[in-house]
């Protein structure tokens, strides 16, 4: 089969890639999107939606117990099986058929498989059966591959097969005990969710919780987690990990240890660029992609990087904001239109620089 030609090739069909593609199609371009997993991406299946579904039952129950008249009527704890079943409904049981239907309705072509950049404006897609599809972009390629969980080089940690955020949000049952490494947003939210399920949670953080925020916020979250029965260990590092019949054991820098059925690593994110073919266009595999305010990768005139992968603001709503700007500017440039790249000009993303809104869905919730 010969190469297929499009105005724009988008790599990654999460919410960011979908928005880039949609805006470009609305601007009159022919667009194809490439996805190696599920259309809808991390947010729909392993992040925003399932995590909030896991948190909801406990949140509602705590709210009821805080109000006289309601708390007297509450006689039980969270029904874990029902909460997990609701989460599974929210993810459509990890089936993306409805998202594929949306792509079709929006006029966006889909190629499933693993994409690698093979040179200027060229993308090779290896489909699940091994067939290779060549895609040629007449105007632009947009990398919207997002980020993945960072796994530290702690001795023994990989060997114990820890959870990342994906396993935590897609678990089919709640473990009896869970040790969480990392006191950021993911660690605190998952500690809140699993503590509400009756899991014995130990949260281990090098410093305080929610370190990028004002100290009182992390202190209040720590107090709430402790009230839920979780153990919060701050000021310690994990120095080694091992596994035996009793479970997974983490040795801490103060000489103590924690043993749990499962271990969740929530210590940060890395860009999904390691196997993207960046070396074919003189960019470093595995690196974040540096962009200007139009999401154009610096020192290129055809390659865009949108969402987590550019490391500007690792939040879905900010990625979608960037995507709308990028889709518009790609379409405008394809038409030969001038793009004003001044700070307040059209087609640029500037609201992700200094003051980025977000909410952490702990108890209490933290708006920042």
C-alpha cells in the first residue's frame, strides 16, 4: 500500500490529540490521528475519570456523616464492589467504541498502531498485526503522546512490580494494604480513595504532602488521611524494596520498613517520547519537547507538541486549552494566514505560564 497523505498527522488520541484534530478539521484540514492504545487516552481510562469515580463514594459518605440528620441515617461503610463497578461503567469497561464513533462523526480518520516519526513530515505506523502504514503530512505533525509514570531507580523497586497510577485506577479489587510512595496529587488522591475502601494505607513522602502548595493545605490533607485510618510518613525516602510471601516490603531511610500487599509509585511523570523516532529529526528520544506559544517545537516549522509532552502544565484541562490553540494555528498556517505570536495575539497559548488553576480531590479538596 502506498503512503497516505494528510494535511495533519496527530500522534496520540487522548483528549489533547482529539482537540488538536477537531480544531484542524474545523479549519478545513484533512486529518488522521494515530493511537496505540484506547481512543480517549489516559484521562478517560486511567486518570481523571476513573480516579474521580473511585473518590466519589467516600466523599459523599464523609459529607453525609458531617451533617446531623444525615449522619444518624448512615449505618455502613463504602460498598467497595459497587464503587469499583461504578468506576468501570465510567470507563465503559475500557472499551473505546464510543470515542471512535465521535472521531468518525468529526471527520477525523483513525489509524491504530504504534507511530514513529521517520523523517520530516513522515510518520510510520506499525499496526497490531505487523503491517506498516506510511503517513505523509503535507503541513504538520502534532505529537500528543502525553506522559507516563516515573519509576525511580530504587534498588529492588522494579522487581516487586509496583502499581503506577494506571493500576491504581483500574484495579478490580481493593488490596488489604497499600503503601504509596509520593505525596503529590496522585499519591494523596489515591490514598484518600483506598482509605475510604477500608484498605490499610501508608503514604510515604520525602517532604510534606502537596509540596507545591502552601504548607497548611498538605497538613490538612494529612490530618484527614490520619482520621481515615491511614498512616502518613513524611521526611523519609524509600531506600530499597523486596518481595516475599508476606508481601512487598519497603525499607525507609530512617531504618524502619513498611510491608503491604501492593505498592503504588506516584513520584512524578516522564514524557512518552522514548520510542517516537525523534532521532530521525535530530531531537532527543525520551525528552520533553520544547515549544513556543503556538505549540511549535523550537527550531522546526512543521512539528508541534501539545499537552503533557511539552512539560508546560501537566493537566488535562490545560492540554485541551493548548490543543485548541494549536489546532487553530496549524489550520491558519496551512491556509497561509499570518499568525500573531505576540503575547495577546490570536492562536497562542499563554494562560499556562504562571497561574494555572487546578483542584486536588482529597479531603478536604484543595483548589490552587
